[in-house]
C-alpha cells in the first residue's frame, strides 16, 4: 500500500522578506541622516575655525601700534577707530565672511575697548558669527619691555603699588597715576617731588606744609613747576671708625660711626649729560647712616636719561685722603657698592646707590676697599 510522504516547508514567505527589508530601510535612513548631520556639523566647525582665525588676525592688527600720537608712516594709538564692514573669503572654505570692528575710547583716555565680529551664512542659510573683545592701554609701546628689564640697582621694575621701582616706597600714591615724595627736610614749607608712576620721572616740583609723606595730599601742593623733568638717584652713606683693614664681611654691615649724625659730608652728582653741572642732594641724617636723594635733570620725553658720577662733596669732607696710598688714621676713603664708577644713559630712578667711608689707614698701613663687595671710589684710582 503506497503512502504519501509529508514534506516540511522550506525558505521564507514573501511577507517576512518585505518586513525585513522595511526594517533595514528604516535603519539605513537613520544612518544617512546621522551622516548628513555629522557632515553639516563638521562643515560648520570648519567655518567657525576659519572665522576665529580671521577675527584673531584683525584683532592683532588693531592692537598693533608703535607710537601714541598720530605720526606719518607709523601706526598710532590715537588712530585706532571703528571700521565698517569688509568681506573676506576664507582660505580653507568657500565661505564669504563679513568683518566689523568697533573701537570705544574711555574718558579719560586710559585705554580703548576693541571688539571684532565675524559673520557668515552657513549651508543651511542660517547666520553664524564669532566675536572677540580686548582692551588697548594708552601706554607707550617702549615701556612694555620694562616688564622684563631690570631697573638699575634693583631686581625688578615695579613696587607692590604698581609703581616704577626706584620711586621711594614711602612716597604717597595720589591715585591719579602720580605719587608725591617729600624728601627729609626740616619742619615748615618743604619741597615735594611728583613722580609719574609708570616712567618714574619726576614731572613736577612743588611745595607743601605737610610734615611727612603720610600727610601729603595732591590738593595741598602749591607752586608746582613742571617745566623740567628729573630722574631720582638715592641711597645711603655709612662710615666705619675701625682702625683695622676692613673685610668683605665688615663692608656688608659696616660698624657705624657714632658721630655720623653730626657729620656734614654730603653727596652730589657731577652730571655730564644731557647737561653739565653739579647737582646738590637732599639729606636725612640718622645716628648710624645718612640717606640722600638727588633729582637729576633730564631731557623729556626722549631721551629721559642722564650720565655722570655720584660722589661725596670734597669741601664737605676735608679728611678725604689725597691718594689711595694715604695711611693717615685721621683721613678717610670712600668706597662704592657697584662696579661701575660712572652712570651712563640712566633712564630709570635708581635706589640703593650706597657709599661707605673707611679709615685711610692705621698710620703705618694704608687701608683699601675690599673687593667685592666694594670698590675704591674717592680718591679715584
């Protein structure tokens, strides 16, 4: 007897195939959409990078100047002004960018606020933009080097109050970019020097009835004269009465002469440039030291420098040895704490320019200034 054999169905149905294809199609649409979004975002990122490069380039050009006032052939701070829209084609894209710059001065003119805006239209038709904002200080460009150049006789360029190093720390900061300093003088009407905090120049010489620097006020200054600019040089004078040859350690902390307060010797500057002459200094006398301050005239603003020599006035020091070989125990020699005997092209205030007096000798042996830290100064070698 013959029997039919039932066979199991094989393959898939048409409906199952269509469902699989539909699922795959939806997945492919998602991948295509993601790729389109990634491409658009990458394109916008590239355009934004190019726009930022253009903005930075224009900002650096706007910040660049070599003089403060309008000068033919030079870029000047005074000439920095708002400019209208300009178009730029990107180097790495085919996008056209519109650049606008705004310059807003302050009153008083201490600085200008700069802003650069770069706008463009992306592939979707939307407007995009980037902006940069900066400030431009109304300061002579040559002063920027002062942040890395050490002042004469000092390790930096600014004191904590933001003033040029060399301006006496006890000077009263008036808060308007200037400071007043009353050198040590008897009570009564006294001289006050007004410093520019940035350059360190003495720009005015005034009078005051204030008894010290703490009580100085800008309103209290009278009779100010600003026709001549000065640079300050200051320091201390000390003396030793030892009848033995001083050592380097001795000169690092000289034993004070008990009669120093009553001494009449004074420091002065023998100036050789920009003018010649002798500049008298103002002195303050204490028991163990004498402090001195000298205002040396300079040509302002360029070059605001001077050259010359600091010395003890010979007439005020009759005991000055006639030569380096002198060994008379009642005579004295002057030692300086710097290698150079003269100052050349000094264009900053200089402090701690110190001198020390030692005995000429013990009557039989001539004493010398131990080198270092000191060098023979008077009589000159």
